[in-house]
């Protein structure tokens, strides 16, 4: 576990293969450090930051370091990474004292509300959630 509160992060992982999609992807640029951000959590598989437009007192985005467009693009080879992203979200929720509950959201595609073409998980908590969400 590597959290931002006074703990050191591991050395930067190996460079991404910089394709046009990666160099134009907002989240890839944040992960690479070309857009400044403050990590909530990071390791060799994922990077997490606070959402700039939070929908709750706690709203964190957990994204894989690998450029994957969306959940719809995932393959069987991504199953370990997907599990790690969920574990990371739960671990962040524990550090944020969200014992009363929280919501995990993965928007997929235009109709699903995905606005950045890089797979990411929204961890939302710190208030009561309603249903249906949207």
C-alpha cells in the first residue's frame, strides 16, 4: 500500500508505450506526471486522485496505469488488474473512514456517462447515497 500521507511511493514504473491515444489521454498525462496531481494512492498497477468535481465529501478516481479505454475493452487478461482496482478502492475507503458505506461506479461508454476514455473507478462516499443514481 502506498498512500500520500507521509509515506513514500515506489519508483516510477516503466514508461508507457506512448501512442497517440496515450499522449492525448488526460488520465495518461496525469499518471505520467505531465499534468500535476496529488496522488491519494499509487502503486505499480494504478494511480488514484481526488475528483476535481466531487459528487460527495469523498470522491476518488482510481485508474490503471495501463491505458485501457473502458470496461467494455477489457479482456480476460485484465481480470487481475480489475480485481486490484476494486481492492484499491476498498483500501482507500478504509483510510477515508467510510465504514458506513460508499459507492463504486464505473461509467462505460457515452450512454453510461463516461467522459474520459481511460478506464477508471469512482469511489464516492461520506454521505448517504440514493437510488436510482441517475
